[in-house]
C-alpha cells in the first residue's frame, strides 16, 4: 500500500474532502480538523495500513498516529487530495465560508542549562559549572549555595 493509497483510505474514513476543514502534521501524527466528527469511521480508520493509533483533537478534529517514517509521505499525499489549507482551516475558493481556528495546544520545553540540572519532581540544587564563570554568575551561585 503506497502513501497515496493510505491517504485516500484515511480521507474516505473521515467523511471525504467535503468534511475536511484543515490538516497539519507533527513528528508522528496527521492532524485533521473536520466539520462533522460523526462522519469519522474510527473502526475502519484503525484498520488502515500504517495507522498506529487515534487521538481526539478537540471537538472538531482527530490525530492519526503513523510514526515518523510514514507520516510525512501520508500528509503530502493527503494534502494533494484535499488541497492546501491554512492553519485556520480555510482553503482557496472558500471565500465567504466561515473560518474557525484549529485547535492547538502548546507544551513548554525548557532546555537544561549547562551545570544546572532540570528540576524533576522537586527543587533542583544548582551545581557548580565545570567551566570558568564570570564574577556576576559566580556571585549568583554563591547566593544559591546559601539556601
């Protein structure tokens, strides 16, 4: 089964082109916003080759898990079938159609500072960096050591 075949099967399982209001992808998932979630056939969608799982995406969407090796090709084929869409769900030719924002969520990822471990379930105590630091940083570390 090619990515084109998979995309066509997904499209059929979610109610066809007329039901798609937007699509996007992440590292492992095809994210689709639809007009009518009752048209989604989850049982058949689960049986499409390559589908690893499903997740709801707000009240008007679904996420289909494919994994990192397959999702990009399926997304590109899906976009060929449905046409380009903006993040708000509008497609060319939809002038006058209501535009509604897609459901998004954000995850804050804080990078670990060298020499300063991230907190894991409790307060983390800074460790002295192994590389030399300037006077201001050194003074801040001294204040933290006093706690």
